[in-house]
């Protein structure tokens, strides 16, 4: 009988607490669901923990859970209102947008600051249908962790198609240096080798492979570099 009673209590809590949770989630607004700034993310995690504990443990007073949900929702709404009125407070409670690509070159210092790996950035670019870093004028990691990309005007696929240029003739860039390490297999598949690559680096004023954070090479041997040091020669990709 005790098991049946506890089970009924759990089911009763599910029926009563979820509508309350839904109501206050809608009350907090789309901002909490769509963008998930840091503070809103913490609120949602806390709500999940409170509701989960209430449903799983009949010993917890049900009214305390309901009170906690109401309090968290009101706190989130208050903070949202304050951040809308004060940009300084808003900046303190969330991440700032961070530039990670500028003029086709990865900003290594900024990547390390926000703890994003090269693989993270390359994947996010592919999800934006960008397979060549060199076409990116500006890449920004937004406060919600997603990347915004502004392409160089002369690299827009729509513009190329409009003027009748066949985009299928473009060559795909392949990674040949990743964080100072040469990918010999890719070089071989592209019909070249490390000696040729080192010659190209020296011509661009780069003495060591370790100075290159990322490099890509097309099938027609067009090399694009992102140095570790932002003060590398300005002609590096010219």
C-alpha cells in the first residue's frame, strides 16, 4: 500500500507541477528558450533540478517546489528587465561577442580566450556552408555560442552565379597544417610534399611550421595561412 501511495503522489506531482512549469516558462519569454544566455541557462538548469527532485522524492514538500518555481521565474524576469535597461549589467551577466576570423585569418588569441578549438570553428563554418576560411571577411562567436559569418563581397556564391560563372569550377581547400602539424597524407593526395610546402612558407616570411595555426591548400596549389602570431607578415596571404 505504501508503494501505491508513493506512486500516486509522484503521478499527482507530475500532473500538477508540469503545467505550472510550462506557464512560467512561457511567462519568462522566448529569450530563455531560443538564445539561452548564461543566466537563463542557469535558471533552466535549476528549474530542472528542483522539479526532478520534487517528482522523484515524495518526501519533499510539494508546495516548496511550486514556490521555488515561482521565485525562479520572477527572478529571471527581473534580471531580463534590468539587462534590457542597463547594457553594462547585461554585459556582466553574459558572454560578449568575440571575433575569431578577420580577413580570412583565424584570431588564435581570441580562440584560446573563449576555449574554442580549431575543429569547433571549422565545423561551425561547415554548418554555415563555408568550407574555405579565406572567403570570410568577419567571423564572430556570439553570446549564445554560435558563429556569425560575413563573407567577402567578391566571394559570394550568388554574385558568381548571377554573372554566369560556373561555381563548380571552384577548388575545395584541404587542411595541410593544423596547429603547427603538417598533414603529409593530404599533401601527397594533392600531388605535393613537405619540401614544396616549406618553400612556400619561406617565400611568405614564415620560418617554422610551428608559427602556423592553420593552413589550407587547394588542388591547384593555392595556399592559405592563419598564423599563430597576429603580427605575422601582412603579405602572408597575398
